[in-house]
C-alpha cells in the first residue's frame, strides 16, 4: 500500500527542530566538519537542503578550514557558503574571522539569506558568526571548560 504525506499542516512554533553541526581540529592538525538537520517543516517534496551538499552546508580542508552551516539552505547552496570561506582564506588571503564575516554578514544577506556557521582553521582559531537573532553554539579546547552562547554577547 501507499501512504500520502500531508504537507499542509501549519508550522508548530513550539516544536522547532534545527541543525546540528560540528567542526574539529585534532592534535595532528587534521580538520573535520559534519552537519545534520531535520530540514524545513512543510518543505516541498523532493527538496534537498544545504546540509548534505559538500561546499554548501559543510566543508573541511586540512590546508585551511572546517565549516558547518545553518540557515536559509537555498542561499547557502547558491553561494557555496562553506567552501567560499575556504576559498577566501586560501586564494584571497583573508583570516578566518574576515572570511566568515564577509560570507555571513555580506554575501548571504545580499541574497536574502539568514543563518550562521561554526568554523575552525588549521591553527585552531574559531569563528561562530551569525546574522540571525541568535544561534545556539558551543566551543572549547581540550582541557578547557566549553563556552556556550545563544544571542550576541
């Protein structure tokens, strides 16, 4: 038998689901990134977001940076946001902070995108920019107490 899914139900604001992302640098300098999401509520059937697309919602390269993104998936796809940060660092000579700032605060909003990302570079620098009201995030270094945040502190 077949089953039809009802995509017409209104969005229940009390049951928000979100993206979970992680970036890491190990003691050898290897970088890794992962992104997982439940996707948009009431999305169009067949829609693929940015999370599974390497370069859009997730990217890692030992030479530069590991990035995990969350936000308006279509805009992260159009800009290849995660890869763009690596390219700005590798080819443009930008620091992690400057590359992340340009993508999140300039390029994404220019196309109507909102969201943020977490990133770590090959030197262990961390960036967690977002252009939305808030973004749940945590970061830390081995042996230290992790730091958490939601809104701009």
